[in-house]
C-alpha cells in the first residue's frame, strides 16, 4: 500500500472502485492548518478529470496497468474485436473506449492498450498512419490562394484537410492525434 506522500503525475491508482491516473499533484501548506496534497485525477474509463485532496500519509491503492499490443480485426455488434498479439487471444473492446479513434481503424491496424486484469482501460493509436484517400471534395473557392486545401475522405471514413494536389487513390500520412495531413507517401 502506498501513501499520499508518494503521489506523482503519471501514477495510476484505484479510488472508490474506479481507476485514475494522476495528472497533477501539488503539496499545499496553509499557515493555520494541516498540509495536504491537491491532485487532479483522470478517470481512465470516462476520461473525466476530478480534483481530490489527500491528507499527508493517507493510504492509497497504487495500481499497475499492463500495456499490450492489439491488432484490429473487425466490428462485432457495437464492440470491436481485437487480437492480442502477445498471446493470440481475441479481445472485445467497447465503442466507449475506442471513441473517435474508430476514424483510423482498419483491419490489421495495431495499437497499444492498457489493461487492468482483463479489462481494457484505454487504447492508443500510433501517432502516424498511412491511409488511402478514397474521395476528395471540391476545394475552397479561393483555389488560387497559397495553401489552399480540400477535404479528403480516407479508407477508414476519417475526413482530413489536404492540399489541392492530393487525389483519390493517393496514400497519405496522417497524424492521428491532431487529425492533420502530414505528407503524401
């Protein structure tokens, strides 16, 4: 069992049956009173951020998450089926955990998943993926302007702003964290 004195950003802990990651932790000392730790905790399931104060030396339950590599197989009902690359087991991940990352999932896409026991708490795509453009929409009316862009629809359904020279069938590199075009491959 860990104490609140050992809290640090990035640490994972269990509180009231939920798993949180410590986003920030500051020791607050007041002139008349007992010092305490003021923390911001991110719920790993709902992504909500809460503020919580801890007394000095208050016992807390430190949790270690296991990182595993998963490969996307297909949509099954409302959930997504993945293959655990390490032990070749199939794992269902809820659409709530996948969130908007679905815009970049296609069969065979690998991602990192954080597990606590057999429960997936979060998934993270590679920062850059190479995807094919299936359709481009008309460019903005000011086509003669430098840096003119148009919307491209990728093979996964994601929409990304691309330069005017990108056409259907091109393969482009996309930043999955910012949803931005990087380059044509």
